[in-house]
């Protein structure tokens, strides 16, 4: 680590953010979730969360005994039948665990059944794994095979829209030398075990933001800076669907909204609001530059 990284890692012992959007990067070998949010100090942040992998459950017939030896043979069977297109790839399946789960399909009388939880590295190989299982075994029941990676992440970690997350473990801050890919003020990489999600089911009413020793409640809202605009586009001469390169775009109006707190208690609230209404006839390639010049001319810092 360089000196700049050590300086940053000591500065941010904790990172606290309110989640605004969730995305994912589904590479061939590495899966990670992208959390976009705002800190309580109104700084944009992007967190690359590593260590969470997709999975599904499979229930075998009762005559098959699920044990450690069976899981080892099954993993070997899968790897022997999957064609590896990349010589650098060593494993397709990350883990095969024996678990007890309750199916919500039909009446189960609260009876849990033993299943295999198959965690894998790549969505590209999921269909191949399913084909192999159906080829060598009969009467299998699959669960959670249609759930997206983001859905599994949110359900397992109780992540919901605008929830608060605190990163309490080790993480790496990104800068130009650490392959920063966004325009967020803060960008970092963290392991999934470092995330502490606060939700209403946890019965935690508030938590302490360590650097300033401030209390944040679940109802707290970060001081967002919101730019909202309405865009309409003209149809073609014969009513055909608009083409960005040729058809005109009309910006009817937009609003920039920002909350500015006057003191630490945040009791007094001063709202800075710029309401702009104008009409502009431009093609798409001129739209961004024109809006940027307008805000700079009016002293609005985005």
C-alpha cells in the first residue's frame, strides 16, 4: 500500500451510507455488487462489495444419501462434464453445502428437508450445471434458480431501498492508482462480511456514526442534491419513432433541489431551490453541453 492509501484508510475508520441504487458486475470470474449512495455528510459514494456469490438449492430423491462424500463426487462430476473455455479457470462450483430448508410450495407442515446448496462462480455456467444434474439424476427439485443475483444479495442481507449501511471492517479506498471507475467522491472495495445493514426487522432504532459520535436513526435522510428535469422529444416528420441524432429534444423544465443544514442538530433547514423553466430546441448531442453552460452561468455547482 502507498502512503496515500494508508492515509485514507486511517481517516475513514467507518463508512456510513444511505443506499440509493444497487447494481452488479457479473464478470467471468469475479462477482461483486455495486452500492451507490450518499453519506450523511452529503458525499457521493460507490462501494464495490465482494464475496457474495449466486447459488441455488436442489432436492434429491430420498434414496440418495446426502453426505460429504456425495458432495465431493458431485462436484467432481460437474467439473468433469463442463467444458472449460478458459484455461485459467480452475473451478466452476465454489461450494456444495448440505442444508435444511423449508419449501413454501404447497403445504409442508413446517417440515424442513435436506437439500444441497450449490454456490457457483459464473452465471454463464449455471445452465450447464443444471443440465449435468438432470442428466445423471432423476426427479430433482430445484429452488431459487430464477432469482437474480441482486435479488439474492438484497434478500440475504436485508438490504432495501434507502436503507442505512455501515462498513465496519477493512476496506480499500480507490483513487486514480486504484482504478477508480466512477465520479463519486468516495469509492471503495469492501468484503460482504464488513457490511452492517440497519433495517426495521433488526429492532435497532438508531446507531452511532463513529467519526463524529452522532446518532443516526432509521428515519434519517441524507441531505440529497437532486436534479430533476422533464424532457420531451419530437417525432419524425411522418410520425415515426424519434431518432436521437436527428430529431429535436425539448427541455420543458427542470428543478435543482438541495437541503443545507445550518447547524449540527439540523433543526433549522434552509432549502436552496432553483426552478428553471425554459424551452430549448436541440438535438441530443447538444443537450448535455447546453445544460452544463446554463448551470455554470447561474452559479449552480453540480
